[in-house]
C-alpha cells in the first residue's frame, strides 16, 4: 500500500491541503489500483525560514480557485442570466459546444440560440467530478434540467452532462450533452 509524502512550505489553507491529499489519493487509486483505505498521504510543512529554492527563501504561492468552483460559479451566473459574471470565467478563445454540434464563442450568440428552444432552463446537480490532464483540469457535472418550453409547458427530469476544460482558472471549453431533443421530438415522453 502506498505512502505518499509531500513537503510543503507552510501557509496553504486547510481546504487546499485537503484537496491536495484527496487528489494524490485518487491518483494512487487510478494509476496503481490501490484501494482507498490503503493509500496514506502525509503532508509535512516547513516554516518559510526553513525553505529555500534557488538560493532564496520563498513563500507559498496562491492556490488556484478549485476547478469545480469555477464551473459552479459560471453555471450559477448563466442560470441567473448574469452574462457579465459568467463571462469572467471564460477564456477569450473559449469554445462552447451544445447538442447538435452547435458551437459558440460568445455567450450572447449561445443565449440567442437557446431562446429558440425554451423560455428558461435550470439545472439540478447530482455530482461534480474533476481530474487533472496535461491540457488543464477537466470538470464533469451531471444532473437534470427543468424549465419551460416556448409554449409555456414546463419540463423536468431531463438528463444532462457538461464537460469543461479549465486552464489558468479560465474555462477553455464547455461541451454539453442532454436529452432535451428526445423530449422535444416526442412530447409524450416529457
């Protein structure tokens, strides 16, 4: 069973240290198949006076915003139609791909497209998962959609999965899959 030891400069908050330990545990489970209860992670902290790199004493860097927090903030702003708040999380060259292969590079064009499909829509979340990749962090959220069709009829319980690529605390890509079209094509199902 693996014992993973990490030496950190003192100063990272408890939530950041917990995320690091959980992330290392998940890596050990995924890469070597270690059972959860068999992975030990020990974080050792050094006082800044006892930490030097390149001949200079250092202080801890600012931990980035957790990728799932970025996605949740973005989706909350989108649901409220606060495009200014949502856009602060989007990279300038972000690509948003929705069902049917519809791709958008601005929130305004995506909203205009959505207005041809429903009056409003909201999400109920079942889970958020994140993983590190060479391209950045990937966040996958899933749950159900609820809202109102253009004709005023409500809908609920429509499955969705959103996939996000986060780099430098910005959303680079969003890919959306859902069963909305299945409900539109067969209203008897909705």
